[in-house]
């Protein structure tokens, strides 16, 4: 028995096409998937390559697999919910086997202004943890942390430094002075 097979998943038997269809349907029930992801899943289950191709072609034909729509949804969701920049989104889509032209089309949904706003919102959420930004050492420490956080989310270093600097300057301007 195949150890990777989950409960309720049919074994690859005399009818691998039927098994492949069941696997694809179950995968699509959990969440949208790219054609590449589904092909990998079927290959892990030892489905013959020609059967994988045929089954996935049929699912595309009836619009249950659509890499264009998948890429568009992925970018909208991840940009909004995870505040990821275009760089990270591009990497994720490439890992999912989305064609470069589809990746670029999906990324066009995220404007420079959207990216700036996302970076600013991330840093402003972290601002509450900063104790004393008037202290140069403390300010430098938080600048490094926040720029690194933005870099992990795919923001360019130049944008990260500009946004962090602006948020810190705004926070310092809003602080009451005790002179």
C-alpha cells in the first residue's frame, strides 16, 4: 500500500484515469491549484505521464483548472491578506509552475502605490512595539528589524528604507516634546 495515499484515496489500479480524476477533484476541493501542482501530486501517486496529461487537459477543457485565474486570485489574496510585494508573489507563482507571461499579467494588479501602502501599513502595525524612537540606537535597531521584515515580504531594500524612514519621522513628529 502506498504510504503517501490518504484515507479515502483510491489506489492506482487497473483504471489510473479514474484514480487521477478522483485525486484532482479532491485536491481542487481543498483549494485552487495550478496545473503544475496537480501534475506533481499525480506523479507522486505513480499515475502514468500520459494519463496525467489527458486528465489535466480534460479538467482545463471544462475550466476546472485555469492557471490564469489561479494566478490572478493568488496575487489578489496574498497581496491583500499577507501584504506581500510583487517580488515574493512572483517567486510563489513561479514555484507553482505558472507561465512567466501569466505571472506578469497577474502582478499587474499590484501597483506601486499599492505596494507602498502595504509596506507602510506593515511598519505602522509594528510601530507600537517601538519604545523610544528619539534614541538613535533604538531607532537604528527598529529600522533594521522593519527593513528586514519588509525584505522577507519581498519589498525592495530601497523602498523598505524609505518607508521605514518616513514612518519613523512621522512618529517622531507626532510625539509631544518635553522641553
